[in-house]
């Protein structure tokens, strides 16, 4: 194992200790104590690698290597460092660690870029605490306003502002960043699927990120005694929800071309064994590489809602997230490919079925994304694993690409 790979493993191992569920995967919710510990580690490494560190009003972390050109836009490189509950050690951190090591290579070679190189570690990509997801990148690009940010609450009613203050962050700092301060955004991420492992490519160059939308559906009926209410006099919110959910897979299958639909969360009120459910809230997540498929499924979902609405059953849908499919920047894609060839690293083209911060940045800047294989295609679970030698390969590609994009000589 070379020193680069050893450092990568040390970062990943250390970050994985900052979990609320030791022994049961990584649980690192945004603005939690585990966030604070991971944040301190990342900031310390950034400083060690010669970067100027700051945080914004969302708690995103930036580590900047200044460029020689005055007021020049930065080449951003990084990913997120929050996790899902009981997730793995690589989803997010792999990209933050890769960014750290690209900065380390700049420092080792004493390189002075023309355009700044800026490492970025983003909060709340997963949406595990405040919902919706991609909060850090959406805040930076102005898709979330200050007021919308302040209104977000976690399951315990704690606001973003309260949670930030709790770990010593300053929510009154600026959140949005002007697009003209960003030259490009590069991200390494684990594939979270089986393709690279099956085809035995260590690197996937992402061409497109699928579009996605998420709805929260609320079904309201009438509570009643489970023993005394006759079957024909019930307005059971859970039975209606179950009947609807059972029909969702067919909506995606009818579209084809990799269109997928998922209900991942269901909450029943009052959730008592002897009470007819009064209210049921569930999520619907729809993804596809083609926007037309997403639109078709949304139309069919609305028709489904209409068909189950009655005088006794009220159904409402709130769209919580909508992201168009995003094509990666063709010049960065070809830079990645040329560099891989020069380094004799085998790669293939791949599409991303998961949403990433990169797709948010694609609206404001040139974006490029690399994938590395996920063991057994697993992610969002403690078994999630990627090979540090693949992360090291990605670092080499990102380093060469970042040098070109920042117009750096030498190294
Ligand atoms: Zn991720």
C-alpha cells in the first residue's frame, strides 16, 4: 500500500468513528455532536494541508488554496460528510477525503494555481435530519432562501438555526454564493450500485445524473375503535395508503428505461394496535434519466390520488423536491477520460441513479463526477465498502484534472 492509499484509509477510518451508532454503521446527522467531531477533523486536515478554512451560514466547510489571479473563481472539489441513519463509511466521506488528498498533492508539490482550488465538505446531502436532501448545495446555489432554511425543523421540532448554534456554528453568515465565484465543481462518490464491480472497472466517468422528485402524501380518514366500528363504516387511512402504495411499482415499470419509484417512509397516526388509523403519511420517490418519464409518473400519481379520494378520505400531496436529469460538463468528462488514459487507469462511462450535490451545482457551473465501485453494490448500510486503492486512483485523476482547470504549472 502506498502512502496516499494509507492516508486515505486513515481518514476514512477516523471519520467512521464519528457515529452516533458505534458498531452499527455511521449515523452522522447534520449539526449533531458527530457532525462537530467530523467537522473538526476535516478542518484540522485542511489547515494541515495549507488551506485557508472557513464555514458558511449553512455550516458547509471550505478550504481554499489561493490562486495567483485576483478575484478569480474557484475550482471546487469535494462531497458531503453527513450520513443516513446506520449508513456506511464511504457515502460522502470518500469524496471529501479525495478532495483532501488532492489538496495534499498540491501542497506536496508546492504548486501555485492560477485559479483557486477550494475543497468543500457539504452538510445535509442525505436529508436525514431536515428532509428534502441536498441542503448544503441547494443553499450555496440559492435554491433555498434564508427564510426557507430557518423554517426547517427536525423530527423533534429543533430548527436548523438552533441546531447550528448548539454546535457553535453561525447561521447568520452568508449562505448563497455568487455563481461567478465558482469555475467548476468536481466530486468523487461511491457508485452505490453493482455496475462497476460487475464490469471490473475501477473508475466510472459519470455522464448523466438521473432526475428525481419526492412527494409526501397524507391520507386522512377517521379514527375509531378497532372492535366496535363495522367494516363498512370505516375510513381507514392506512388501508387506503396501502392500496395506493401497492400500485406504485407498476407506474415505474410502465415507463421503463430504468425509471424507479419507492415508498421508503410511512407514518401511521395514532399508531395504536386497537385504533383504526386516522392519518397516514408516506413518501414517494421517483427517479429517471429522462424528464418525460418523471412527468408521466407524476401525472399517474395524481390520477391515483384522485381515484382514492372520497367524502371520507382526504388525500393531499406535497412535492418536496424536484431535480431535472443533469448532463455533466463535456469538457470535464473528456478531461477525466484523457487523464485516465495517460495514467493507464481503466474507466467506463456510467450514469448516476442516485442524486448528488453535483447535480445541484450543474445549474451554476461546469460539473464533473467520478464513481468508484461499491462492494456487492451496497450502500446506505454498515456493509458499504469501497477499496482505498480505487479512491487513490480517483485522487490521481482529480489531481491532474484540477491542475488543468486551475491552470497550474508543475507537479
Ligand atoms: Zn452521498
